[in-house]
C-alpha cells in the first residue's frame, strides 16, 4: 500500500520548501520530493537558488567586493593596505560553507514541521479515487529503486535550468553556465559572457573584481531594457567606469575551444564581423522550466509551447488539486515570487482566500551599485497613456552615502498625476535591495508619494533618499 499525504510538493527549492512548510503549519500531512545532489553526490534541499544560484552568487559578490574595496577604495578613508591578495579556493570554501549551512537549515525545518523528504525524482503515473499517484525513483528509504505515493493535492515546484545555446556545448570548465561560473578555481585573465541579464552582470562583476578582463555580449539592442531607462542609463555608466565592456545588439556565431581558451565569432550592432578571444566563456541567456520527464500526460496535463505549465491566478492547473508555482509558471523567475506562490497555494488548499499582487513583486540585481525596482517603468506607463509625475533624488546629496563612500546612484519615484498613487519606484545605489522593501509596502497599501514624503526617516541614513525622491514628485525636495 502506497504512502498517502494531504500534500506532496515536487521540488525543494524556495517555492517548494516554503510551500511544504506552510502546508505543514496548517496541519496537513506533507511530503516533498527532491533529487538534487551536490558535486560530492550528497542529496541536498534548497534547489538551484540555495545550491548554485542566489545564495552562492551573493556570497561571491560580497567576497569580491571586499577584495575590490581593500584594493582600490580603502585609501579614500585614509587606510593604507599593501600587497592585497586573494585566495580563490578559500573564497570558494566560504561560499560552500554558507550553502551547507542554509541547506542543513531546511533539513532542520523539515524535521521541525514533520515534513517527509522523499529522496529521488518525482513523476506522475496516474490518478485514483484516493488522489494523484506519483512515482519517486532513485533513493527509496528501504533501498528500493522506487516507490509510489498518493497525494490529495500536488504542488509542482520543479524550478528551472540554465538555457544553453545550440552549438555551444557547456562543460563548466572552458564554457560555463551559472553553476560552472560559481566554481572557477582561478580568475581568468579574459572572461567572455554571453547575456547582459541579471546572472551575466552579477557573475561578470564577481570575476572582474577578482582580476578578469570581462566582455559581455548582449543580443538585445538596448542594455537592461526591462528596467526604467533612467536606471539602465545610470547602470551602463557605472559598469563602464568599473571596466565591464558591455556590447549590445550583437549576434553570436561560431564558438571554438582550444587548449588556449575560447574564440567567439560575432556580428556587432553595425553588422561588422568580430572575433573575441577569452580564457573562459559564461553562457547566461536565461532559464527554461523543468517540466520534462514529469509524466504530466499521465494525469491529463501538458506543458505549453514554451515549456511552462498554464495556471490561473491561484496557481491551479487544469487538473483539480494539482498546482504549479515558481519558475515552471508565468511571471518572473524570482525566488521570492516562488516563495509567495508556495504560501498562496498552501493556503488555497486549506480553504483560505489569499492573493498576490504581481505588480508589487520587487526585482533586484546585486551588482555594485545594486539595482532594484517595483511597479512599472516610466516607458511602460507612457505607453499605456497614463498621466504621471516623477521625482528623482541623488545619493551624492546624502550624508550617510558620502560617509560610507557609496554616493553613486539615485531613487526615482513615479506617481499618478492626479491621485498621487505610487506606480513605480526605481533605485540604483548601495543597499537598493533593502531600500526597495519600503516601496513594496507602500505600493501594497496603495500609498501616495506624499505618504512617503510625510514619514519620518532616520538621519543620517540611505533611506532619507526615498523620502527626498517622494518629495521631489511634487518638486519640494528639501536637500536639493
């Protein structure tokens, strides 16, 4: 007789493990299926984000920023440091230690909440009166190669994998995706990156700080076209000043590898044939949903032409009691979006009426300076014909920013011209990932720019720039 659960979650990334915990909090019997193994062959929870994504990349960004500060910026504070060196293996060890701590933390949370970890690959095999049948193959507790479990409700949270380009084989040595680029044993002298999105910019920044000469090739004609134009323009200026060579509007051709490295043939934005020589190449051209080999057809489901599973506003699929969240469904591929959907689905299963406002999900790029935004861009609002007013305030006029030597960037706020409702907040600065949270709260509560302008902010703090930008919407900034 197969094991039966109220809820079975397939995938233990940020969406899946959070969904499992919330369902368990609500009194459900819960199992979570996960097959991820680290390079040592050990099964781990946390999915891409904790193991080879958000967490390790931020650890390396922090370490490489410390190295850059010591090498180039401590002198501004009157601190002299000589012969600064970096131990890449020790840096990688620190990163791996953080990952291990986080994944062990999820194992603890599973035990605390009495969640059963089913170790292996989950695949639908059919439906019965008792529920959905799922085969778990690979790591059965009793040594069996597989077992079948029954779920009254299923949450598909299988995440995504790096998109690879045809004709450019990824070996994670010479040519790497996000996984390989997080584990280089040395800083390459010359690094090429295909894709100027979030991952390309973050990993390019890490290795540039550690000594690499970095060139980023982007197919789109505009740099960071998804962001507000004011942000993307400022970001391009800052990255150029740092030494990141970003080339937009390119078409990548043949990529050849040799004992000496990688040669990338491409056509530039003017149609001229070019060649780029590099020691290593990182391919970061987006991600694709993990919906293959799930056996969706066994329960009457199928992925759409782009590989995603179609769902409604509450992440329900076309099959009753089967839900999908995170990177396998529509919307941005963001860990915190997946987490919110995991909580939402667990509460829907419990009979509650939760809601997610996708317009209030923040975006962050953890470069230096950080880039963060929530809501709509000025170009989106103008395309909609919306009457707006904007306010912008620079960090160079902020005492705290000057004190910590992080005076680049600004906050830009966009409000409705008539009602003053906040429609978008866009930040490029140090700690933008933390500052954006205030804007998310404000927009969730349908605040006006005046509301932020009237709230007392601590002095001196970076958050004062939020207030000044809000005041600037009505042309009454106090420190400009």
